[in-house]
């Protein structure tokens, strides 16, 4: 569902601090009234950008400039006010691939994400990403087994995320705020020369299943769709396995996809009953964590 666009008056009420987090910047220190960030406009070791939590305004002491949240987004992304409003409203999510899919045809229309440029990837070590991974109920060791810390560039600014590499060497990118992809968008396929295939929807489904049953993944090949749009493309592998275990979401789209695959492949098995009271595996993990 497309989100409602917002105007300038409404957008000014959007938290400056949340906007910075959405852009991949996190405070170095906070008080009840202020949050201090390393400036996104230059390299520095001492935080000089102050956000007033009471006034919802920012001021960069290094450059002597400040303003509201729209000013900040325009300056960081080097974009127009219209684009800043789209970013704040998420009516047109930046860097998120748009897609359509149908189960009864081979038609897939995917608009590739071309704005993200990968800078580097490495073992996950950034404190913000480690905190994000733990907040999703995932052990750091598990995340490091399957994912990397990926740095990427968008409109001349650098950002970072937890990344899962796709079969065509694109990346699924996740952090506390963003759910992005780099081009080429594709599924992730991990081959271990086993006779059974585990099919999952997304990165955190994979990590959650690793938390629940590490042995299953060690004895299976793994297909992470990264979008239900890739079901038709990935079906070519199904006949090569004795068993295909489906761990798709229990929402309407996931259940529809599960039924489609089970109708076509008699060796496809719906495994979602193990999280029948939850939308997906990660929701189950986090519920168990809170108990």
C-alpha cells in the first residue's frame, strides 16, 4: 500500500534525530534535551552537530548552520524539498526496489535499484549494527556466518547496513531504519550439495532459522528469495532436490506463495506450522526472547 505523502508543515514535525538515524547516523552522546552526532558533512572525531530534542532543530557548530528536518535532509542527500518530503513520508522509499508478481504467469516486472553503489564489505563490527542484530534476537556469531557489514554510497554520502549477498552479487541491506537492496536484485542461493532445500523469504528468516535449528541449515541447501517476485525464477532448482521445505511468511502473500508451490511440487512441504501464531520466524524468535 502506498503511504500518504506529507506536506512541509507536517514534515517539520518529523523528529530530526529519527531522520538522522534513518540516514544511517547515530548519536555519540545524548542527554534529556540534546543529542550530539558526528557531522554528516565532513570527517571528524568530536561530535559537533547538536540536535535539540525540545525544539526539534539541529545546529552544526563546525559550519555554523542549522535548521529544521527538511533543511537537514536536503543538505545531506543533496536533494530537492519534494524529494526530502518523499524521503520523510516514505511515500516513495529511497533505494527500495518496486516489484510486481503473479503466480499464474512468468511475467515479473522489477525496476532495478541503480542509486546504491557498494563501497566495501567486511565482517560485521559497527556497534550500531551489532546492536540492531541483537535487537532482532539474532546472535552475532550467526549473523557473521551468513552476512557482512556493507558500506554503500547514495548521492555522495556513505551509509552502512547488514548485508546478505545475492546469487548475482547484489546485496540485501538492512539496518534499524532502512530495508534496501543494491542492484542487481536477486535471490540468494547457498549450495552445500545436500538433497533437501530450505526456502525462506528474507535475510532475517534465514538468521532466525539458524538460531532455531542450525543443524537443519548445515544439512540443507538454502534459497532466500529476497522477494516473492523471484519464485518463478527459482523454481528451476526444485526438481533437483528430494525435499523442499518452505518457511515463508504466514501473511496473505506468503501463504498464497506456499500454496502455489505445494500445488506444483509434491515434495514441497509447508513448514510454517512451527511459527503458526506469528507472521514469520523472526517474530517467533523475538517472542521467545521476551518470555
